C-alpha cells in the first residue's frame, strides 16, 4: 500500500502543475487579446513608412485566441 500512496502523491503533484500551466495560459491569452488591437495599429502605422520592397502587402491582422462557437 505504501507504493500506492507514493503514486497518489505524484499524481496530485502533476495535477497541481497542470492547473498552474492552464492558469498561466489563460492569463497569456487574456493579455494577448487586450494587446492585439494596439499591436495591429502600431504595426500598420510603422509598415506604412517602410519601403515597398520590405512591406508584406496586405498583411492580415493578428488572429484572435477566442474560441469560435
């Protein structure tokens, strides 16, 4: 039974780490959603001053991380 307790503790530790990673990913996605529009504006503004040879044309805006329903 001692081995089973060790396995249970390891699984619990892994579960806690997975929860932490999920929480961090959710935070990063939230920051990205907040910053996406200003970054699109800035890159569009700056690219208008770049030489045509360097510009990437009609670059699509940054994608959203929101899940479509």
